C-alpha cells in the first residue's frame, strides 16, 4: 500500500518529468522513498482541465523495473509518445492534470467456464483493472475506466477485448486469458494543485 505522501511524490515527479521533457531539458535525478526503488507497475495519465478529457496514457502493467524508472518513462511516453495523440506542447502544461496509478502485479483469473467471469466477484467494478491475452493480442483497461463510463462487468470485459483489437465477445473464447489487478490512483485536483487519492469503491457507492 502507498500513502498519500507517496502519491504526492509520484504525481509531482511525473509533472516534473513531463515539464522538463516537453521543454527538451534534462530530466533530473530524483530522491525518492525506498519503495520507489522496488519493481512495480505504473501508469501515467494526462487529462485536460477542467474538461477532464484524456490527453495521454501509457504505463507498465508488469513490475519489470524499479517504480521510479517506470514512472519516469511512463510520464515521458504519456506526454509525447501516445500514438492516439500529438505530443503535448509547452503551452498545454498549465491546462493538464496528472494522474498516476500504482499497480499491483496482475493475477490470472482462474475459472472453469468463461461464464464465471460474471459471477462470484471474480471481477469487481471499482476494484479491478483488466488485461486480456488472446494469441498475439493483448489489451488493458485501468480500474477507473469502467467507473467513469458506468459499465457493468460484461461491458468491462467487452471493452477490454476491443482495446486489444478483438471482437467484444472474445473474452468468452476458450483460449482467452484474463488477468485482474488493482491500483491506487493519485490525481491533481487542478494543474500543479493538491494531490488526492481517488477512492473508486466510494465513487461506485455514491452512484
């Protein structure tokens, strides 16, 4: 578990990286808590402010490198290398909010039949993010996505499959593999503003 203070470090580090990278300046070395030196998955998301429309999102679902290294690379990539968007310009930096999702290691969801994905809390909206693997295809959606779009579990499965470039029912195919993970999500309330932790389960209960 990460504390709010850890989240503040993560978000402020990501913003510094983005500001330096976009300005083509050298990204500094960061002094971070020891847990940032442990391997962890992470995603960096950029949203426009105040509209909160997606402006870039890239990360590492697997804990393959120290968190600080993955965070720096994800921040650079989200600002400049997301193929869905043009690179962020210096003029945009004061109208973008930074969100960092700190991930647990993905866990294979073991079921006897694909129908079980829809039962027994195997997938919980507000708790789980999803990864689908099917042959050479792979897609991921963070746990905040189904909450924001007000999807049910079946919607979530379908959109994860489509994110991988598959048909919506591919999750029910025999050879599809589904993984779940959780995330702690830390977000700026406004550009360069206060950092808060988004509690997805509380958001779900309020709807």
